[in-house]
């Protein structure tokens, strides 16, 4: 039974692995036995992320890509294949969240979110598919967002690019690739305390509001999300594909007024 | 992924199919398993095979039965760490325009009311202990269904409503409540359907992107994840285990199937 959640022998590329959710995902996958290619924007960050895991006796290698740069995106999966001497999985964690009222989103803001949240995610999935489909096995997990299903102020473009688009991309890849034994799933986190959301959590009033609105009474931890990613990548989820697993402490099913 | 330091794992409908597979899997992990079914014929066999399995008779449609068994289990083994509800009535299949009220009530009584009673009675000691994992078995029929399954779909959709209600109500007290919605899984009940016409299996496989019918371990693994300590912040969710069926709107044979 325990082996169902083992990733021994797996070789997984994790984007955004230098901090927050990505770091937690990389750590948990490596602890489950995977070799992890830790991708980050700079070699210093990627090397630090990989070194952290290697220092814990785990298998990790650094790979570098600025996901806003199409050429670097195209080179990332081949680099991971080479660095790990193989490739069986991809976890897209990296994302850009620019909070702007919809009427104030500049073309540069728009492009930044489209390039990283949607284009890079798609390009990396397709590059992964080109390796995994001929192998006849493998798994992709995309981190999306509750904004796939809900509207939140100042997150219109983020929701469209990271939420809705990626969730639908994941579902379509799942159907297209299933006959080749390659699965695609998504994890949609709620409010998780990470460097990206630290500003919100650091404010007592905002944090208090999260705690009142989230039925489980707390914000999420990166490991809460990482556990869901591990499950979806592992043999335990062999028959799960096209699914979006929401990890939100019950937030999205609560209509509570938070009193 | 069971939590060995905590109380027993309670499984309803443990006499056959998914419930039996769940009970066996947790027993193999070394957890204390309370295997519940109306008849102890099959659960008694499980108990004979595994020292850590306790077999008791319980009818989820009888309030006194659920109340008494939950009290006995909590007294003898402590507050449950996990509850997995697999007890289900027959599929109540047939044309809905001639579905009898009693067939409708049988489906609702067992699948929905029985799940409510089980959640209420085994949930209460979990709330008192400040920890619990509830996994209710529903079905991919709540996402996309067949003709002539109206009562079954209504009951299972009701369970998913219960899941949301309890997740919101109990989340702040350490108890998560989720559902696992299996697609076509090879169980004694579906085997009957598959055996009745060879076209049924071909049709199911053709409709499923993964190209195979699900097996019991596929469902057990999802339950094991949601019932384990790592799924700490997942509540109110329906985890669909269907080989991609409900993501797929293609008709007939998959165009990329080798």
C-alpha cells in the first residue's frame, strides 16, 4: 500500500522550485523517491534549490529557464531530460500573479501573465508530451487556481491565464494522451501562505478574514498542496486523469459570511 | 497513508466490492479496521484473515443500528480516525416514468440517509477528538450519467451535497469530509453488467480515455490518500477516479488509440 505513493525511479521536472509551493513540491517528490530537476529563473536559485535537497540526501539537479523567454522555455524539458538522464513527469508550479483591477491591466501586465501562466505551461506540457508519449508512460500535474471557477477582484487576467485556461488545457491533454498511458491532472490551491501571498497573510485583518472564511480555520501550507501533487503523480492515481483536485480547506464550498 | 497512531478506520458496506477492498487495504497497512455490513458473513471472513479487523453487523438504514454500533465502536476502540462509507443499495435502474416510490425510497434511504446517519454517528466522536477523515463513496454519475439511473444519481448527488455541508460545518473542528466518485470499476455489480453483453465492456472501454475499466485498487488508493494525514487541507471535494471518462466528450473510439 505504501508503495502506491512512492515515486522511486521517477524523474520529474518542477518549475518554480526555488520558493513557496514549488520548493515544497520538489521536496515532497524527492522524499517520495523521485529525482527532481529543480527549475528556477536563475542558475543561483536553481542551484540553491537543488543543493537544499541534495543536502537532505535526496536526488535533485538544477535546471534554469526564464519562463517569460520562449527560447529558454523550449530548452527546459530537453535540459531536464539530459540532467536527470530521463524524464517521467512534469509539475508546472511557476506562475505570475499581478493584482490589478481589470481596467488597469497594462499590455505589459497582460503579456507577462499570458507568457508565463499560459504559454509557458502549454509549451512545457507539449515538450513533456513529446518525451512521455513515445515512452508510453508519464504524468503531468499543473498547478492552477481556484480562480478557474470563481471570480476574485483584481485577479481577472490571473484567473483567465492560470485558472481557467490551464484547467481546460489539462483536461484536454488528459483525454488526448490517455491512450498512450500519459496522465494529466491539476491541483487548484486556495489561500496558501507563500512568498507570493505573504503580503496578504502579514496583514492581521486580511489573515483574520481568511481564517473566518475558510472552514478549516487556517490558510494552507505549501505541503498541503505538495501532498496533492504527490498523490496525482504517484501510482495511487493510476486511473485518475483530467481531474482538478482543489486544496482549499473547504473555502470553495463555503458560502459562510465569515462572521 | 493511514495514521497508525490514531483510532480505527470504520468501513460501511465492507462485505463486498469497494468496501471490502478498502477494509482489506487498511488492514494490510496494520490499521484497526471496523468492517460493517448488514450480514457479517463476508466481514467475518475478513476478520478471520486479519487480526486487526473487527466485524460487526450494522444496517445503515436503521437509525438505532447505526447509533448503537457507533457507540460500541467508540467505547471499545476509541474515536474513529477515518470513516469510509461504501454501503449502497441496488442501482434502482429502470425507466423513471415507471419507477416505484418504494424503489426510489430504497435508493435514497440507503445511499443518502444511510450516509447521513453514518456520518452523524461516527462524526460525533471525531469532532470530540478534534480529528477525523470522512470519505463518502459517490459515483461519476454525479458528473455525467446514463438513462434510467435517476434515483441513484439523485441519491449520490445528495451525498455530495452532504459532503459540502459537513466540510463547511466541521472543517474548523479537525474533521475533513470528502467524496470519491469512481467511474466504471470492475466489481461484482459491474461484472454482472459486463457479462450480460460483450458490447458493454467494449463500449465502456471505448468511452474511457485510459482504455481500461477501473480496478478496485484504483479506488482504494484515492480513499487511502483522502483518509490519510497528508490530505489535511482538502475538504468538501469530490475526487473523480474514472480514467478520464468525465473529461471526455469524444464519441465512439478514441482517435489516437493505437
